[in-house]
C-alpha cells in the first residue's frame, strides 16, 4: 500500500514534469521525489516527448539510463532549460535545505546553470523556518576534521556521514558533514559563514536557486513562485 506521503510525491512530480517541453535540456534531481519525476518524464518520452537530460548524481544517471532517457554529460553543458529536483526542507521564501541524498554539490551547479528550477515536495517538507533537517556540508577529505571543528563553532552538533562503517563518499570523492543547527534564524549569514571555511566544497543551503515549488497536500497540488527583487 502506498503511503500518503509517497502518493503526494508522485502527484507533485507528475505536475512538475508537465512543465517540460519538446527540445528542452532538463536537469534531473536526486532523491525519492526526484526519482518519481524521472519516472514520469520517462513516461512522457515513451509517448513522444523529445528532450535531453543531465543528471545530478550517478544514482539518478543509472535510473535515467534504465528508463531510456537520453542523457548528456554536464561537462559540456553551460546552460539548462529546466531542472526538477526535490528538497529536504523548503520555506515560504523558497529557500531550501538539500543534500540528504549526498548530491548537493552537483545539484547546486546544475541549479545555477538552469534557467528555471522546480522543487517537488510532499507536505512534510514545507516548513516555517529551515533547520529541522541537519544541514549537509560537502568537504574535501583532507580537510574533513578541520572543517568539522569550524562548523562546530556555529553552535550545533556535527557528524560525519557514514556508510557501511566508512565515511560516505560523494560522486566528487568528498565527505559530508551533517550539522544539526536547529532553527536557522539567518540563512544568508549562515551560508556566508560556511562558505568562508577553507576546505568546504559546498553546502546544502539553496537560498536563491529555486524558482517554483510544487507542494502536494493530500490529493491537491499547490504551486508557489519565488518573489525576486
């Protein structure tokens, strides 16, 4: 039996994929909700939609190839028409925490290259203030201990993400430190502080990248758009 949240993920993903048009270069996100979007996109391709895609992770790339989605390498790409991705948390300003799946650096690069970014989330991911979900920080392995010590100065417990008894390794060969900051009162200042630590490859605060969020509530879908000054 599909849970209510899983049903919401499917609903949000399907609505976001409706925005894809013939001829687009599409960024494919990483994570459970993004996977539903990849599957919905494959259905449209099987029905005649013609697009090319770039993946934000090797995991997503494997899924896309299994579903016969035409892929190209990001190495030769400087601009993307539309990216559809998930979020671990997102607020009313469309600021988000991402990186629970470990692909935050590639997700951020692809988002920055995109003319439009749509986040797809179930109702549990929409929050009044960021910080309930631990903030992922991608660090170069030789600097992991140093970065961890500096992150601890921000006031929250820091943990090295592990997998099978060893440090989790990203597609770029880096480590991830998860920082439990609690409520993040000033996301801009927090992002600046983290970016200023030598050895940090990227952080999971997505503060201006997302243009639209598709939120599923039960059987309904809500679209919210960023207000850019």
